[in-house]
């Protein structure tokens, strides 16, 4: 069954809108993955510092930016300052900070899953348009 030129133009416009949506979703997914990687890094670092403190080792190498690090001695590892969003930070004990970060990680993983599902649906819609146009 052939489609009219007007229907074809409408399908092409719809397809292009889906392409923009795919690009936006991919960009969102990249930002969420970056945030997730930072969350993982924070969890791993806090767990390593917690283990080191329990073993009586208070020395560490601290990043100061641009690939530079300094040797430092941690005097108190009972509290962690955690960013809770919108530039607000809260001091938490180590276990509460780890629990908070783990919860954040779960939410980020769920966001990635939801974004993947949306992306799959849009790609399916695009395939349907392609088959109509062919």
C-alpha cells in the first residue's frame, strides 16, 4: 500500500523528531552515567578510607585537581560531608554517608534503566516509520 506525499512528509518530520529525542536521551544517559561513576568512586573511596582507619592507617593520597595529588594524614574519619543536591552539603557519619550514596546509586541505576526503556521505544517507533516509508 503506497502512502501519499503528504503522509510521507509527515512521517519524515515525525522521524526527525524521534532522532532529536534519541540524541537528548543519549545525552541524559551520559550525564547520569557520569554521575553514577562519581557515586561509585565516592563509595569505593569512603570504604577504603574506612578500612584504612580501622587498621590504624591514617595516611592517604588526596587528589587536588588536574591530576595532582598530595600525601595527607587523616586525623578524624568519623564524619563525611555529603552533597545532597542544589549545592547543599550535610555532615554524616561514615555509615550513613555510605547508605546515602548507595541509595543515590540505586536511583541513578533506575534512571538509566528508564532512559534505556524510553530509548528502545523510540527506536521501535523509528523502525516502524522506516518500514512505512520503504
